């Protein structure tokens, strides 16, 4: 009976990894990081989170979408190794927030980072890469300089991948509804094969057993100062995820183990990923949805999901297969993904009930959006403050400096 219980827990754990898999590997595929490393750091990060939180929270940590624009910019500007130093620093930022919560209480973050600050920053994160998504959907490189797949074929592939993602997310039921990205990837791959734009040559050449391509970070102040402010949005999102999983499981994880420990766990998982060459980790709402559907509240299930992710990361053929997916497949999914992130930012403002006609709120939101999306830049010596980092700092400063509106 005990062995059967362990087997059942392991099978449900594999199912949880399956739910997270599409989103987990999409981030490294878009940013130039190694998908096998992302699998390893997701598993290792989840195990670290469980250890820090006393194995109380049934949640899985994996690649964060919020950092995609920063990683793409960082890899193109400073290279992978220096960009990783910024990702490690983002993990340290989470740890600092954890210490502040332990000192001042959880309300401190909500006062420093209210919805009027976080909402427009998330919108900028979502829309800042809209041109990249459209270029890739058209079969071009992210910057639009190269036509990698003929336009007509690229649009057919990207739009069918997009359609599959939309259909599954809107009309599917049960566990299938949690797999829109995976569905889009599968349909896009099938269309690419039918049109002759995908090859399995690299998969055949890859070894079954291979060490993930770990990369060590190299210190860069420019990368650190650019990336750390972006951690603001997922840090606030973390609180929402903890509230959500608490409601699903019927336990108050915000109080026990507490935000100070869950934020610390998230920070350690993100810093660990940065040290090894993986994308920052975040708590996965897809997995929370799967927990709600299956009533699988046992944290041991996530231990198994983490172990399976680590084991899969050592399969060289899986990484080669993921790397073979054509650009239009990812571009089609990205058009929805980045728009969805922006919609989350809008929803943050709507749920908070902020009156954007009030001058204070209008100034914060308007300047954050225009500075972030419009490409405003301030040169500080060799370092340029721009994009998401600039608009995040601007929103925080305006919120602290502008007089509060009387309600």
C-alpha cells in the first residue's frame, strides 16, 4: 500500500512537470539560454524552495516570463555570462525583500509597490517585446534583420500555433486547459514538419545522456543595474501566487511558513539559476491551477516534479529537439504571451480600482508607459538607464514623491 502511494505521488508529480513544461522551456528558447539548464535549475530551485519553507507549500518554481525582455537585451548587449550576474542579483533582491518583510511585515511591500506602480511596469514588460514577437511570427530574426523562413510559410506556421494556443486556453476543459503553450508548440512543430522547415538532424547527433551546458556568471554592474528593477513585478506577483495557492489548499501560507520564507526560497532559487546559467525562477500559476483541479495538496508531489525535471535535464536529445523548433512557432505563441502579460498589468490596475483621472495616478501611469515603451534613455557614464529598469525606478520614485490623493 505504501509503495502504491509513493508510485501514485510520483505519477502525479510527473503530471505537474508536464503542465509546467511548455512555459518552462519557452523562456530559454526565446532568450538564448540552454533549455536543459532551465530544466535543471527549475528542479533544483523547487527543491531549495521546499527546504527553506519546510516542505509545506505545494508549488513548483520554473522560468519567469517577466525577465524575458531583460535577458534578450542583456545577452545581445553583454553576453550570457554577464547577464547572469544580473539574474543572480535579482535573486539577492528577493532575499532583501524577505529580510524587509521579516522586519517590517508583509504590508511593507504593498505600501512600497502598490498597483499603480506595479500595473504599468507589467504592461511595459509585456509590450516591450511586441516587435520581436511579430518579427518572429513572420519568420524573421528577433530584430527583423534576417528572413529565416519564407513569409507565407512562416505566417501559416505561426498563426496555426497561435490558434491552437488560443483554442486550448479558451475552450479546453480540465487539465488540458492548463497546457495552451504546449499545445501551440506541438501544433507549430507539426506544421513546420509538413512544410519542411524543421529537421531532426541535431536530435539524431545528440547523445542520450549529456551534461547540461552550465554557464558561470561574470560580474557586470551594467547588467545588474539594468535587471534588478525588473524583479519588482515578479516579487509582487509572488505574493499573489501565495494567496492563490493558500485559497486552493485551504491553508494560509502567507502566515505559515510566511512570506519572509517563501520570498527567501524564491530568491535562493533565482540566484541558484543565475549561478548555473538558467533563467530566474518564479512560482507557476499553471501548476497551482493543476493542484486546484486534481486536489493534489501534498508538497511531496512537487518534490517528484522537481526530481523528474532534473533527470530530464541530462537527456541531450530533449535539448536538441527543443532547439530545433523553428522561429515562427515561438513567434506565434509570443504574440499572445506578451499581450497576456500586458493584460495582467491592466487587470492589476482595474482590480485595485485606481481612478486614472486623478492627476497623481495619471502622472505615474502615463510616464511609466511612455518612458518604458517609447525608449527613453538616460546615459550615466558607461551605463544607460532605459526600458523596464528605467520605468520601474521612475514609477517607484513618483509614488514616493507625489503627494497622496485624498480619497
